[in-house]
């Protein structure tokens, strides 16, 4: 329905998260005017959109997802082998074109991580880059509609795609345990984005008019540096309250510490 609407209002994630934007926002035209309202925290949203944390539970869930998909593939082999073969050929054509956790916290860049993976299992940088797209294509082929059931394998593929796509602006942090409970092993593999401009750059490239506004967008000259763009127009307006405003006050307990009920205020 997006292509029939004059105004579309939704969360930042539907544009900034490349996985969601590829599904929800792909039909928007270049002439569309994109307005990021209340954008004083847009840099944090951009960073969160490109950051992924993988825990032991994520890997276990992804293993269950793979086993479930293997069952679906076997079912398709028996009922529609030709369609499955076509999907396999698309994966092969796309690829043709284009250990143990430590006992201390480690930090490295995506390129170092990919080189380590390549040396251990022989996977180069091109292969992880298309993981998420290939998974999405396979799920469509297998006619999987309950995508929430496969969130773990999607997270793994999202991690792999980001690692294979970017060589700067990210750090990979390996934490063997939670600092609050160092005696309990709880490994976390975190891909942390440090450059908010990486998430919003596709928006600037795709749309000809992008507006960033907020009542607390201050200092206003900071955001072009954070998001790495040159504003065509930059304006700051003074705020004034020309009429009396309601200042709500919420009471939950009285001076005697008893709950204040509505009938007590009438």
C-alpha cells in the first residue's frame, strides 16, 4: 500500500535498517520527501541499526532453524525438485559474480575477523556479504511464512552480511562472560558500529530531499559531522510559548504513603 499513499508515517528503522528497508520501503520513489522528526537521537538509531550481538542462545537457535530448513528442503526435493534446483543455481551464480572463545575480551576490525575466518574454514569476504539475501531468497522458495521462528538464523546472516560488506567503522568485540558474573561463562560476539553515517548514507543517496528536524537538535552544526553530509539549508528557530500551557503532575501516593485514587481527588 505504500505506493498508493501520499503520506507514510513509521519508525526510523523502516528506512535505516537495510533488512527492513529492503522490504517495507523499496517502493518509495526518489522524489519522495523523507522527514526524520524528533531526530536528536538519530545517530544512536543509526548505530543500533547496524550493530548485532550473537550469544550462545542465538547459535543454538540458529542450529534449530537450520535443522528445520533442512527438513523443508527434503520435502521440496520430493515435491518440487526443479524449483529447488533453480534456487541453488541462483545462489551459485551470485557467489560466482560477485574456535574456541578466549578467556579475555578481544576487539578487532571486520577485515581481521574475515581473514581469521578465511584461514580457519576457507570462507572469503564475498561469501558472507550475500548471506542475508540468500537466506531470504531460500525462505521464499521454501514458502516459509512464520519468519519469527527463524529470527536466530536471520541474526547470524545479518552479522555475516555486515562483516562481509564493511571494512571500516565497525569493531568486533568478543566477551567470554558478563562482567557482573565473571565466574559464569556467557560468551557474546558483538559487531559494534561506530559510524552513524554508514546507516543513513543509502538514504541520502536514494532520495533527493531529506529533512532532519527536532525541537532539541542542538548544537545544529554537530549532526552534519556525525552523519557525514553537507546540508543544503540549515535553520534554527527560537521557541516561544505564546499561550498558557498545561503542566501535568502525576501523584501515586499521598503523604501517608497510601495510594491516591481518582475518587479521592474529586
